[in-house]
C-alpha cells in the first residue's frame, strides 16, 4: 500500500510535537520505515536514536523524572557540612527511603562502612562468622568462614603428597618461566 502523508501533518507530529517515528507509524497504521521514507521524501531532518528517546518516549521515564538522582542527597550533605564530599564518601539514608532527603535522615559514611551497614541490617543476607583454624599439615593458624570445612591453610599444604599436583605446579612454573623468557 502506498502512503502519501501530508508534509504539514508530518512536520506538526514529528518536528513540533516531537513524536518518534514509531509512534507516528502506530497512529497512521503503517510500518515505521514508511514514516522515515516519507520524512526523507519531504526533506524533514530525521532525529538520531538518542534524540528520539528523550523525555516521555524514553523507556526509563517515570512521569517527571528519570528515577532517583543520588546527587541530590550529596548536594544537601555538602551544603550541611560546608565542603565538597570526597570520592570515597557516601550519603546513607537512615530510613532507607531514597526520596527522603531531610538532613536528619542522611548520614555520611565511607564506601566500606556503607556496605557493612547494608549487609548487617539486611535480614535476607546471612553474614558468615569468621573463625580461626589450625592447619593439619603445617600447624599454622589461618582464617576461614565457619561453614567452610577447610582443614589446610593453602593448596600447597592440602596437596603436599599428591604427585599430580606437583606435576601441575612444575608445569605452571615452567610455563611462566617460558613466557617470561619469550617476552625478554
């Protein structure tokens, strides 16, 4: 089917009201390529993909904003403490409501503290208890997680008498030596 869409209507929809070609195609009841062909025919400048997906036509549009902007809380905290925040500083929302930017709900933490805070407070996450064990081969004390059934401090101790492991280790060291020699 041949479509002859009036130039004035296309300019009104595409240029003035900024409808994307896909939306105009839905209105007309044709394929989007037909709309773009008509735009070319009438010498109307075709917008890029990023220009086409701006505002309400963007899939991330949430009715007035593109979601939470973490910079708002940072700016509020900066004005409250009277200096710019460092790159390792994070603004934590105490009540976990990211839209509540009242100063009594904001707390300044570094990245590590912030991660720990969320891991400890989350009921869904189980934080394993770290314990110290004694290696069965060398007797050295090593750190492990309580649920872990580790008996040795390293692979070297674990595979001490295993000939296959020694062969792999020798192969690895030979391979690394050979690669270093090739680079030199």
